[in-house]
């Protein structure tokens, strides 16, 4: 049994452009900074517990609007790949250990999709829901917290 982080089992995500995958050319990223050939990524995907995330391809639906309140495993995985770490300013907790947070509260009309989701570590996720703090979401993806006065 594998440990669980942020609602998912520990996973290696392979990202590659769809055209490169089809042509079996180019390099695939493993999310660790390491690159492997497209052919090697295909081989690994057949023999290991990997999640191939093909950029530009049609995969699982990641935008669900208001149909569901909680983010899906696929959405949390996509956020982790996008965010890399907790998005709170200066926090270095890996996104795979983080929780999915709605930038706009779902109960107040927020959507359960990638544009409205952000990875926050448990500590910062609690601050986001703490009325003693205000939260600022910046265009860069950074999240800043300020104690109310």
C-alpha cells in the first residue's frame, strides 16, 4: 500500500506534447527535472505505475464548473503539475502534499475548475479559511496572506 498525499497515491507524472508522443520524438518531463525520450516514456507507462499527462491531448474532463463541489483526482493532479509547490508566497511545500482550494468560495458561486483552483499546503489552506486573515490571489499564481487588524 502506497502512502497518500493530497488525496492521491504517490504518482510520477510524465508530460509530453501530443505531437512529440505520436512521432515518438522529443523528450518527456518526469516532474523531477529529469527528461526521458518519448519512446522511453511510452515504455515506462506500460510497465510502471505512471500517469501519462499528454499536453494538448484530449483526456479526462478537468473543468466541471459548478457540477461538483470537490476537485477530482485529475484536477488535483493537474494543479500539482501546474503549481509545483504550495502557492503561498515563500512556501516550498510540494504541491503533491498540498490541498486543492477554491479561490472563490464554492458556496458563494466559485467553480470547481483549474482556473478557480490553487494548491495550498494544509497550514496555508487553514489560513485561507481563517477570518483573522485576508487572502490575495496574484496574476502570477502567488497567494499572499495578511492578518486583519
